C-alpha cells in the first residue's frame, strides 16, 4: 500500500515538472517571435554585408579602423581638389519665367535646334551660292551665351549649344562655308565673351568669331594683342531685362571693351530711305557708352572704306545686331565693307554684288535667330526669292 502511494506521488511530481517545462518553452517561443518581427529589418539590412557582397568587391579588413579609413579618403580628395578645382553643385543657378538663366551674377540665354527652320536657312544659303557663282558665301551663327558656363552641373541644366551649332552645320549644302564657332568658344570658355546684362557678345567674343572666319577663308587673323584696347565704361546695363522682366538683372553691371581698328578708315551711314546720314572717321564711337558704340548701332546701310587695303577686295555683310561688334575686325583685310541690316532696309543684293564687285558675302545671325523663319525670309527677299 505504502509502495503504491509512493508511486502515485512520484508520477504526479513528474507530471508537474513536465508541465512547467512545456509552459516555459511555449512562453519563450512567444517572446522570441515578437522579438524576431521587430528586429527583421535590421537582419535584412545586415544581410548584404555578411552574405550578399559580390566576391570581386574587396571588403574592409576586420581590424581596420573606420577613423583611419575616412582620414585617408579625405586626404585623397583634398589632394585632387588642389590639383584640379571641381564644381560640386549648381550654385545659385535659377531659371526665371521668361526663360533666362540667372547664374553667378549674369543673365544667360539659350536656344534650341529647329530642324525645319535650319533646313530652310540651309536652302537659302545654297540659293545664294547659285545666285552668286564665284562669290564666297559664308554663314556665321553667334551661339547662345550659356555656352560660356564652365560649371558642368549648370551645363546639364541647359541645352547643348555646341550641338545646336553642329546640327545647323549638318543641314548646310551647296558651296557654302559654315563657320562653326563651337570649338573656339569652348576653348575660351570662362573668358568675358558675353555681357551679363545684355544678350549680345562682347567684342572679345566677336574677335574669336573673326579669327575663325579669317582662318576659314585663308586669311591670317591679326593677333588680339596687336589691337589697342580701351575700356569705355564699367557701368553698362544692357537690354536683357526688357525681355526677362527681372529687376536683379539691372544690377549686373558690364564693362565695354573696344579693340580699335589698326588702319585708318571712314564709315558712311545711310538711313532707311538710303539718304546719307553722316560720315564718321571710325566704325567705333566711344562717346556711345553701350553696345551701340560698334557701327553706331543697327543702321540700315553702311559703307566702310579702308584706303590702305586692296580696293578691289569687297565684302557684303548681311546681319542683325550680333554682327556689329564683328565688322570692325574686317578692316584688317578688306578695302570696302558693305553692311546691310534687312530689318531696316530691303535692298537687291544682286544689284549690289554686281555694282560693288563683291568678293564675299557673310550671312550673320544668332543661333537663336536661325530657329525662326523671319530672318530667313529677309535673306530670300534680298535675292528675289
């Protein structure tokens, strides 16, 4: 009897011990489940470091000090920055509603390639070549000023102006000389090529265009250092704000540099009715403290005579205002320079070429102008098309 009771008591104790063990196991499992769910993102984030890194990637040694590693990296970056300064952001670059880009105290314009318009211009250029056999037909497009921005981060914000020039050139056909200014302007990027408050180039920018033109026609361009230069004003405020409508642009003061023609010459200016207005002793007038100091602005018809040069060598320039700062450099090579602004007078180019014995015709326009048909129509009318 006593042995039976003892056996029963032992069985009961064993059951209680097993029950406690099972309950403890279940409780631990429940705690483990909750803890596992809360730590799941941590485990996943660690997985690539521990097991998913490609074998070809060299991971840091276990005993490498993070502080020493970051110090070495910072020293390398510092050395690179000393050798070649790099831009790290877009700075204060800002597009305003009018489409201009304000950056680094200047207002920049850009233009886009117009395939249809470029084709029409190219067809008209080819018509000039057919109309005037034996006369050199040359095309110069002034690039938009954003081509002059050095900061690569800002350049990514704008349309590639070098590509626009290349695309315009690609449409050229017939016996036409397209003077592509892309490489010259990229080579001199960062120089004072464009005004900050005006949409024209400076005369320095115009010089590089003259240099490329001269080389393209077999002339030796006069070195920039050979010209006497003068600063006529350091407070020029251009015309950009009349279109951009942002008062900040009126605080972007510009400097007018002039490069004096080296040879004596006269400039006769005619009005739209072809009456003689005035004869000047220089094609640059520094009494005018704006971009209009070149050729006295957008005049209908101009004749420049350079007695020192060959009087049988004549060039006809059909232009808008971007050509004004360019023309004075032509006094280095031509005895006679004829300038027509077809926005102010419409003349028969065929008659002028015949009567004046023109050797070269320069069709001058901005890359932006070449995206519109208006100026193209002026060119056509001048040859009766």
